[in-house]
């Protein structure tokens, strides 16, 4: 499905990271394993919907929607 | 033979510091890298009977790409052969449960051509998690020797030491070789190059792990999801957080009250002793009135600071703090702060100094700067004695409002006021600060862990020590300066105080006479003259010159206020009620109205709530923002605001 980003995933959904829109994705995130081909699972959203708590290929981290909406994915 | 130089490096949350503690024990030192604020930890370890090692614990980092100060330090130490800390051997510490990400750093370190050992930590979890590793092939694919260790259970440490002793036999060849031709062709920008290289490193790691690592997926579900369900729940999450917060405050103030009183009286005792046993003279006075109270002024904060570090390090070690950051981020962002600002704001209720240092974790410079600038508004423990004495002067102890003690309510109101103003000024700063920064908020959500007693104890000891020596130097220096300014004065009035007072009050007994001489001397000392000079400025706030002196001295540190007033009203070592009575009976010299009226009291409280009166905080803000600009702005804005609110309050209430 075209146009999906991490921000558009529902809680519990898994997807494969496809590409990055713009170059605004922090390097730190990439180093933590957020790269093309790795899987991502949305574990939980914070009570006010932001940030999002993720499992990216075995690494647990949280990012803000702002960044999450720039990471394109394909749902599994 | 000289010591083998060993560098420990690893991702945050891999237990690297626990391993460091295991290797070195208390035989360690925290310093600073020249010019920057990253902690440098060095320790010594006996490897065997003949050989020992000097071990440097590099800051936790995800990569060697030098995108933060911490990473920069690691890169400088490891890539520059002339660096004084350049190691003979590097130990890369990785967490067995997250090898994929941890090995990324390993492959980068391996590129540097230094003998490298891979220490796989938390090996005690292997059975639990159904993990299996083919050690031999992993060692050959990664061109290294592997030590399975458990810093928690103290296992594998001696094997690791053996590997370090034999460091000369380790390979220095990189394990990951990229194809440079591919790289230079497609990629044009530096950033994309990094990105692509990262991807290829991960591919390499994946291929290694596929051949050597297996995990039984049945054991995947764990404590994490269970605890997360409660701790970051929509309602329970906040409820639990505020309950914990409330308990910490209770503990901070009730538990530390006893040791603080004890320290207070002990130091008063030391001063007495010095006066009683040493010959009279300038040196004895300096010791009894300057140095001993000065050191006491530092030591008295140790209980609170130690408790605060104890709580924060338990919260951090357990992994809970990341959950709080996650819960609070969106709310804090509305005020221009980050979820990570919560730590400094909480710590600020004990002391702004460690609180401002805790703001380092905030990646976004604007959010970090705002946090640093507003943290001093939170009510630190040094304001407490000022609040206590003024409130007791202007509110009768038996006053009740809806059956609550009004004194207590007033104190609580001051805490809320401080926090409220911090949040409000953060909002204003957010509007007016024009800083182009990107939102690089990434926070790792580590596994929940039972904090190791040893780690917590080391953190508390190390940080408390650092506070005592860093802040202590400044507070001590200022106490001595104050003593000099209060003990000497220009002109005849000061040097002939005794004669003048004796003439003016011929019928006082000796004790009263001495008290009168002391206060006359103070009035004509350098500090007294300073107080009189600023009197016209502070008169509209309802203060006389004596309060003025106390205000000046408490720019060094707020808690000096009560002590200064005690000296000025020359009650010396008598009990507190006497100071209070003296203050209550104090009248303005011209109008004969009481000085500590309700209006003046409120005005003092507001002034102390908002003014930036703490040299150590200014020093730390200068260090953390790398210049004088922000601390000076902060000082003038906060103190200006304090003056204004105190002025308005007094003029309305008088």
C-alpha cells in the first residue's frame, strides 16, 4: 500500500521500512537500526497520541510523530 | 611493566558501567575531558599477579559517527594515537539480547585497527531467553575473541581479564569491508553516504548472526509488555508517576531533616570548639566565622543531594525514567520543553546544579536551553530556610483555612508558584527564542531491570562527591569573602566601634554592649556600607538596609539569608526563637513601623522565589551553555522579575 508511514500504523501492526521522505530523519535513529528492510512494530502510542513506542528489529524506542511520518513503510 | 591501557565502549544500557565497576571496584575516578562537560571515568584493575590495567570507561554511544559530544569523545580517544588515553586494547561491551544493534558499534570500532575484544554481557540471560551462540564461528567472522560475561552475577570477568593480558595476540583487521567503488559512484552527499554505509553494515551483521545466533521465539514475551501495560497506561501511568513523585518529595524532606539538623549542630559545635581552644585572633575568627560555617553550608546539603541521586538513579537504572519521558513528552512540548525536561525539573527541587547537568540528555538544543533557563525557578532546598522563617513571621502558627494549617498551605503555594512560573516562562521563551532546531527526539525504551545495589551506590557516591567539590569550592570561597567584607570596614567608625558604642550607651551590661558593638561594626563594615548604598533601591520593596545586606549576601547562595540576618541582629548562637523575636521587634529607623509586616514578608518571599541568587547555578549554566550570554540574561531577567513582583506586592499590600 502506497503512502503508509510509521505514523499511520495502528497499535500492534507490523510493517517493513521502505524509505525515508526527505533527509530529516536523524542519524541516531538510523544507527539504532531504523533502516530499509528492517521490520517495525507499533507497541503503543502515548496517551496523547504522540510519541510512538516502537520495536524496530529488536530495538525498543520511542520517536515523535513528526519523524515517524517521514518513514515510509509497507504493512505486513 | 607499565599498565595495559584498556578502553571500554558500548551502547547505553548494555551494563558497561556495571562491568567497569566489576573490573575496578571503588578504584576509580571521575573527571572531565578537557574543555567539555562529558564525564571521564578512569579506574585501575589487577589483571593477574604481575600485570594491571588502566581502564577508561568511554561514554555510552550508539556509533562512532561523532554526532554528539559523547560520541566525539570516543572518536577522539580511539582514533588519535597521540591522545593520552589511546588504548592498547578496546573492549566492546554488548548486550546479548540486542546483538544486532550493538554489533554495529563493534564493526566501527574494529575498523580502527586496535586490538578488540567483544564482551557479551548479560550472558546469564541466555538460558532464560533460549539464546544459543556458535562462539567459534562468531569469533572468526568478527575477527576477535569473545568473552561471555555477566556483570550482574560476576561471571566471566576473570576470562575477560585473561583476554586483556593477551591483547597482543588479537587481530587488528577490520571484519566488515565495504566496497568503495559502489560507494563513490551512487552517493553524492555525506549524509547519504553514512546512510548507505549503515545499511550495509547492518546487512553484514545480519549475515553473521544468521550463521551463529539463534533464539527460541517462545521466550520472546516478557516482563516488558506486562509492566508497560500498567506503567504507561492512559490513566494508571500518570497516577503511578505522580504517586512516585509525591513519595520522593516526602522522603526528600522528611528523611533528610534528621541528618541535616545533625550536621548543622555539629558544625556549630566545631565553630564553638575553634573559638574555645584556639588563641583569639584574625585566623581564629576566619576559621570560626568564615571557613567552618562555609564548609558546613556545603555539607548540610549532602543528605538531600544524596537521596535525590539515589532516587533518580534507581528510576533510571530500572528503566522507568524512559517511560515517564514517553508519558510526558507531548504535554511538556506544549510549553517548549521536552519529555526529557522532566528529570531536571524534578531534580531542581533539591538543587538546580545537578538538575541543570541532567538536561544534557535533551537532544534538541532549543528544548535543552529552555530547560536550563527555567529550572532555577523550581523551589530548591536552599530557599526552604528563608521561606520557613518569613512565613512564621507573617502567618500565626494557629491560623487555619478550611482546617488546613495556613503556614503549610503558604509553603505549598510557593512551590506551586515556582513550578508555574517555570512552565510559563518556558512557554514565553518558546515563543520568542528564534532558534532553528530540528526535533531529534529519540529515546530508547530499555528492558526493565532490578537496579544493582552496587551501581546505585557508586552513582550516589560519585555524584555527591562531585557536587561537594565543585559547588563546595565556590560556596567556600564566597563564605570567606563575605566574612572579610563583614569583618573589615573603612574609616574610623569601624575601627573605633568599641569606643563609640561605649560612649553612646554607657549603661549597658557587658553582653548587651558586645552585641551593640557587633551590630555597629557590621553597619560600618564594607558589607554594611553596601547595604546602605542599595537601600534606596530596595526601600520601595519594603526592605531596610539590613535586609539589603542579606539580599546581597544571598546572591552567593540563598540559604545565607537567615545566617546573615542572625549576624546582623547580633543574636549569635542563641536559639532560633530569639532571631525571630528580634526580627519581629525590628522597626524602620525613620517611621518606627515594624519592618517585618505582612507586606514586606510577602515581598521577600516573592523576591526569593524568583531571583537568581546562586553563584553556583550561574557557574553551571555558564559551563553548560558555553558562555556568559545565557547565565547573564537569566540572572538579569529572573532578578528583574523578582524585583518587579516584590515591588507590586509590597505597594499593593502596605
